[in-house]
């Protein structure tokens, strides 16, 4: 026989379940603008019917429902979209870093412009041509000395500015490495907090959100692969429990580095975790921070990633700052540009000096000395130290314009040779560094052209990847984000359901009142 108070219990369960749903809806609404929050919902389940299985109750033609009960409070999240977002976010971090570094380089090189090397060189060639036309004119010689100094100072400015930005990139790399290790440490701490909740049959949804948000941040810095682990000695977690995150740094294609570069490992039996810090070693064998010298390798714990075949902001910084490739050569946008400037400064100054030293100054009987001074360079940083020789600055008559010494005020043969250096092919230079071809202007234009192509490519790729990231994030938010309209609709739905259950209690109360107080009083 069904209990007289059966309906009260059914209605009470209904009120309790709808009340929990209302509270969850309120939690969603309160966190509508919270970054990283995933909307939650109550999983309603029908309560066990009466009579239970195996019980014989012939008075009831079938099982009688006993209402609803709240199962679990779950996050509405699609793991596939998380993987897709993090994959694209890694590319965005890489191209954003690269684009920013190349934009700074373009600002320094500043071509085409009135203050760029190309324009300064054009003024220098013109001053040499003017001196060739008027070799006896002291003013023309002073202009040559002044324009030559402008050329040297432009080389100095380019090199020192690039070197300064390179050092800034090194500092930013140190900060990025620290951020990576800090984020992994925070994920580890959240793992420990989650491990104190899941084994008891509960879902720490808000902790899940914080952890996933950290993984999203980490994905912009390096390629990561996330594996959820449920240890065998883990109590009684719900089937929907996510488990503990294991974080691995992977290659661009998502495959592991050799035996694996685990940033965070989780024991599959006990759940014990271990963080392996990421570090950088420079070419001098010293670990950063501070980073001094080009990057030799990246380590994750005891695993060395010699090929640097990963992506993210860290890789963009490494490619900009400079690294040693598998053949032992220095690669990277900034060191390569600085090396090209050194080669250009050396080739130009050395050839100019060679021609200059063949001639004589105005009414001089001894051959001229060097025009550009390259002394004092210990690291072959010619672009950094090139300057016009002090003797030229003090006395412009020391500038060689004549082929012969003595009374040579009208001799301009050397001056024309110096002016013709503008169109002289590198193959005709007396001394030349490796991998140089064409003329001065051609080589410099090629340098600027390559920089422009690289910067444009990085910007285009960044914009394209940004579109993909935004698209995936939109899809992710359409699943996981809080819609206030939807939540308000749910709130009204749950409110009416709650009121209906409460009304059901009132009806049953009236029925019981009739039974208790109204029956058996006939004839009184």
C-alpha cells in the first residue's frame, strides 16, 4: 500500500531539485562576465520508483514514480573546442611575438625615409661627386667629411638600436620562461585542490575553470598537450570527474620530443605530481636568467630540446633574439640583420679606404690615410664602431681627391673613383666578406626588402590566426558561455516548477486534512 504521505515526499524532492537549479542559475548569472567561467547546470534524474525491483506489490499495477532528484552539477564544456582553441592560440602567440619584434626592427631601419641609411648614402655620394667637380673647394671637402660622419653615425645608430632591442627581447624571454614555470606551478596547486574533492564524489567545477584558464594562458607561450589522469588509488570519483592534468611540451605537429618533455607529471597510481621547470641555456653554456648570448638549447627538467621545434610566444622570441642551429651557425632576425650591417659597413669602409689611400690630399705630398676608422672592434662589430677618422674631421684637406701629390688642386681622379663606388659591384672589391653580391645600394635594398617581406608575412599570419582563434572562441562561448537570456528563461522555468511543487504540497495538505479531520464524523 502506498504511504499516505507519499505525495509530500515527491513534492518536497521537486522543490529541493528546482531550488538547487535556481541557485545554480544564480551562480551562472553572477559569473556572466567572469573570464574563463563555464556555465553550469543541474543534471535532473528521476528518483527510484515505488515499489523497487524485486518487491511484490500487487495492489499497484506498475511502479509509481517518486519524483525527481538532483544528480550532479556539471559544466557545459566541449573538450574538442578546448584542444582546437589551444592549438590556434599557440600559433597566435608565436606570430604575435614575431610580428612585434619585426615591427620594432622596421621602426629602427625606417626605410624609406629622409633619415634612413639609403637617403644618407645618397647625400654622401652627391657630396663626393661635388668634390670631384670642385676638388680645390674646401667647403666641398667639409661637406664630404660631414656626410661621411652621418653615414657612420647611421650605421652606429642602427647597430646599437638593434642591439638594445635584442637585449630587451632577451629580458622578455626570461620573463616568459618564468611565466611558464609559474603557470605550471599554479596548475599543479589546482591539481592538488581538485584531488581533495573528486575522490569524495563531488565535482569542483570552479576549480576546473581556473585550471583550464591557466592552460589557455600556457598555450599562448608554448605548445602543450594536456592529458587528464584518474589515478587508480583515487577514492570514488564520479564518472564525470575530469581528473588531474598532466602537461607535456610537444612539437609543432603535436608529437612528443623523444622520451617526452613533461612540464607536469602525475603518477597514475597515487596521483602524486612533479613539476619539471623549463629553462634556457645560452651559447656560453650558462643558464638564464639573465640570458646572455644566443640561445643554445631549451631544457624541460633533464630533457634537452636541441631542435627547438615548438611554437608559441617563446619560440617567436627565440627566433627574433637569436639561436644556434644544428650546424653551429647563429640564426635569428636580429643577429642576422646586425651581421649584415657589419658586413656592409666593413665592405664599404674597407673598399673606400683602399681607394682613398691611393690618393693625396689637397696639396699634400704624402699619400692619404684611411677615411673611415674601423679600429677598436673586438667582436667584428664594424657597424657599431665605424667613424670618420679624426684627421679627416680636423682637416678636410686630408681627404684624397687627387691621384698625384704636390700642386694638385685641379686633380680629381681619386674623387671620381670614390664617387663611382656607388655603382661598383662587390665582385670588384679588393676585400669582401662571404655571401655578398651586387652593389652597395642593391645589397642594402635587398636587406630592407627581406625585412619587409618577413614583417608582412608575420602580420598576415597573425591576422589570419587571430580570425581562427576568434572563431573557435566564439564556438566555445556558444557552448560554455553564459547567456543571460537563456538563464533568465531557465530561472522562470525553475521558479514555476518550484511553485508547482509547493502547490502540490498544499493540495496534499488539504487532502490529508480532509482524511484526518473530515472522515468518520457522519451522524455527530
